[in-house]
C-alpha cells in the first residue's frame, strides 16, 4: 500500500466503524491505472486458466467460487 500511495493510486484512512483497521481508498489515478491494466489482466487469466479448463471444470470452478464467496461475504438476513 505504501508504494501505491506514493504513486498517487490510493490513500489510507481509518475505518470509521472500527478504528483498529485502516481502509485503502482508490483514487482517480488508481482507477485509471486499474482500468488500463484490466484488458491485459483479463486476457492473461483467460490464457492461463479459462482456456485450459473443460466446460465441466469451468462449471465446477464457478460453483466452488460461489461457495467460497458465501463464506467470505454471507448474505445479510
């Protein structure tokens, strides 16, 4: 985060709900960098992961990812 902050991509600020934590806030320059890197990153992921999996394995990967997301960020009831 220090390097990203020095480059003007993010700023750090205390978490307003829990002062023990620090949030990283993406700045406009950081968003521009993220947007410019996204197409190449997506192409690389496709090449390394998606293109090497069968349709069935991709389906399973999606199911596994959904299970993981449910644990990381459970739905609010």
